């Protein structure tokens, strides 16, 4: 299955099981992979997949904090960035945004379905989805994928909140990554 098709399917699945106002994370570890022999990583070169949403990909605060949060989380899991030679792992991420309509959001935010004023409104919003791929550099096989989704509308233009949400999303997602040592 092509990487682009797999990424698209992952985003659809992640999007369908999440509530827009809540940060949702998940991951997949390839079965049978022994992470104990992985110690080093490096950022993968850009791939053929679309870059993502330009509002995120062109935002230096987003880019700096995303990469920094991932590097910090990898270090906490026992991985070090390769300084020479071939790294054990290659890391790549994509950030995408998509429109969502949630008919139940207003009721969930207010705590209950009470009367017509709560149950009939639909809320149109944008969801941001972050996908982090970690690939075995020698076999070029995906060994781990993590994803997080949150409401994009509340992050754009509020860099403090964006940084908090990035850190939380990456920490929760990467906590599911097996350690390197």
C-alpha cells in the first residue's frame, strides 16, 4: 500500500473517532519490531506527500516547536540524534487540516442534550491532524506511527496555546513509542 494512501486512510480513521474540541492521540507499532537495537535518529528528507496546511507549514512558531517537541520526546524515550554515520531511524511528520461538521459538539460542551436549542445545532470547524512516522533507515519500513488531532480554529493566531497543544500532543503521542534502550 502506498504511503500516501496509507496516510490518507489514517487521517480519515483518526478524524472519524475524535471529537473536535478534544485533543485525541493514538499510535501504531509494527508487530514484531524489537526497538532495543534502535538508538539514533535523524530527520527524514522531505517526501512526495503534500506538505500539509500552509497556515501551519509556513508558521515558524509551529515548525520550531513541533520539531523541538518531537526531539525532546525522543530523547526522553532514550533516542539520540545521529551525529555521524547512518541513523537507526528516520523521523518525519505531516500536519493537515480538514473541515468538520459536528452536530453534537454544542451539547457535549454544555454537558447534556437539553431541549431543541442544544440538539439541533451543527458546528462547522477545522480539525488539525498531526502524523509522525518513524522508519527503520536500513529497511525503509515504517516501524511506528503516531497521530494527534485537535481543533485548529482555536490554535491559529494564538501561539501560546499552539505551543501548549503541540507539547501536549507530542508528549501523549510519543509516550506510546517503545524506548530505545
